[in-house]
C-alpha cells in the first residue's frame, strides 16, 4: 500500500462521524464528496494532506481563533473515540493551522500544543519560527520541559535548520545559537525518541556550522551513554566527510590499515541491478585498532557532473595483525528519492575517513 492510501474512504468516514459531533453544521457526506474530487487519484501524500485541510476549512469558522478552539475539541474527541494509530494521516490538522493560523500566532501555538501528542506538528510550526522567532522560541523552550515526550521532541525537531521535507529556516542555518540552549535541555531527556531528534538536529547544524557541532561533541562526549550516542549520531555527516577533529575524537587512524584486492565484479551495471565489490582489509598494528569502513560513490548528474555520497559498511574493532575479506553490494534499484543517470560513475573505499583507490564503472 502506498502511504497516500492512508487516506481511504474508511478513514474519512470515521473522521466525519466524529467531526459531526464537534463542528456545528458539519455534513459528512458533503465533506467526503469534496475530498474525493476528480483530482484526488493523482494527488501525492502531501497534496492529499493539503487538500484535506482545505476541505475541512469549508466547514470551519472563518475566524481562526474560533476555529482553533474547535480543532482542539476535535482532537480531544478523536482521542476519546480511540481513533489513534493514524498520526501521519492526521497531519492535515497541523497543516490546517499552518495554512489558516499564520496571522494568529497565539492561537496557533496553543493549538500545536494540543495537536502534537496526537499528530506531529514539526512541519507546521516552522513558518511560525520564521515569522515570529522570539514568540515561537519561547514556546519551544517551554515545550522542552513539558511532561509529554511528543512536545519535547517537537521543540527539537520543529526547530531543526534543515528538517527533511520541511521548510528550511535560513536564519538558523546561518546562526543556530538561538536553539542551542534547547538542545542542552534535551540532551539528557529520558526518551530516546527525543534524544534521537537532538542528534538529528546536531547533524543539521553540522552541514552549515561544523565548528559549532565539533565544540558541542567535545563538550558532551563522555558525560553519559545517552550523550555519547547523541554525539556519535549527530556527527555522522562530519565522520563521512572525514573531518580530522572528529576522527581524532574517536581515535580513528588510517595509518595501520591497508586495502588489497579491491575489484568490481563487473564494471557495467544496469539500473535495477547492483554493483558488487570485493576487497581485503588488513591491520598491520600489533594492537587492536578501531576500523570505520565506508565507500564513496560519485553519482552522475544530468549535466554530466558528479556528486559524492558516502555509505557506511561497518565499524568494529579489528584484531592485531589480522585481515578480513569483504564482499559488498550496492543496489541501483529505482527509488523515489534518487534519479539515476546513465554513464560514467566512480567508487572508492574509505578507511577511517581516508579515501582509498578510486575505480570507474558505467551505469547503463
């Protein structure tokens, strides 16, 4: 089943039955007719969310302050009816707040607080951070100490500078400092769900302000197992870039390692197939050494240039004076997040941040 098919007739029927108990004059059959318009089959997931929010708006008060109160009552009714387990589908409710509440920040922020434990508002809160930075920051700092883990996560996730599929926050890409105190609060959160968001937030910052994350990594590492895990996950982009400061922090040295027998099973790969590589890694040291093993692929772009992406193979302790044989496959199956362009590509192994021999192959 495609994700967009979460929006099924059964979903809207049940939603309509509950909405009719809360929204004055709500007509369930008319609502469903409007939802399943002639354009509906072609709409992607996010477009279906927007369409659902706009259709709901036809039955809501035009005054957002009044509508926000109804939204809060609607969420309470949905929870009371045990209509849970569909948090992704219900993201059209925060979408409603984003589209119709941007001129009413106080009512919108209050609505986010009610909706978030039911369906995430991480995307919808971002335009408010952009337009009302201080007001929204105050709310997020308050949520960072809220008893509900979903609100604590929203504080971090919603303020990420580069949240995937979300509106970018240019001011925070330039200067992430306004939300660093929030991350300090959340780094020791009892919920792994929240701590992982902190790690992802750090990784976002690292893409524009690596020095900030390097300083935080040095400060947090060693404080606890939880902060160690946050730092490691939050520095993953820096590790893939081979940043010397981070490699040094994790004592990743390439000097003791060597690669032999690096070869490709075939130097021609078809889209939908896979590239197979074989090689041997040797540790010449008389001591156990930490090995972080990756490979870099240079994907061809439409204009004939290439971009480099690093993929992790493993991270392990390697015994003294030992060798390990590896056989690894990289799939070129068709996925929605990447377009493949046929022609020349390149691949290289990366050992503890140091790039090794580069081999050429063709995608056809």
